[in-house]
C-alpha cells in the first residue's frame, strides 16, 4: 500500500495525490469550458434564428395590413360600381318606358309639357 512513516504519508505521496487531483480538476475544467463554448455558440445560433423569425413575422404583418387595405379599397370600389350600375339600369328602364313603351304622340306631348 502507501508508504507511511510513523502513520504519516510521505511528502512524495501527498504531492502525487495533489497532482492527481490537479489533473482531474484541470480535465474537468477543460471539459466544462468546451461545454460552455458549445452552449454559447448554440445560443448565438438560436438568437439569429429568432431575429429571422421576428423579421419574417413583421413582414407578414405588413403584408397582411397592406392586403386588408387593398381589400377594403376594392370593396368600396365594388360598392360604388354597383351603385353606378343600378343608376344606369334605372336610366335604361326610363328610356325604355319613354321611347319604347309609350306612343310617339305621348312622347311628343310630354316633351312639349316640359318646355
């Protein structure tokens, strides 16, 4: 076993044990530093991915807002055009009643009354 002098470990044995402990601690420290570097790199990569994701989301939100505004403008335009079509249809109906359904003399009489 270990050489002891009067129940006390020799200086060489103590030094050897301390060297062994130092080597073990240095190895553990090196491994932990490597783990920290790997985790830091992974964190940086995740931050970049998060920034890309946030940029994509903001672009999608801007596009959605633009599409909603365009859709609202189109809806208003369609409503205006439907109103115009309705007015034009009323005018067509009036011309049909006036010139196709009434007699020629009734039309002349109506025009003379207006003047």
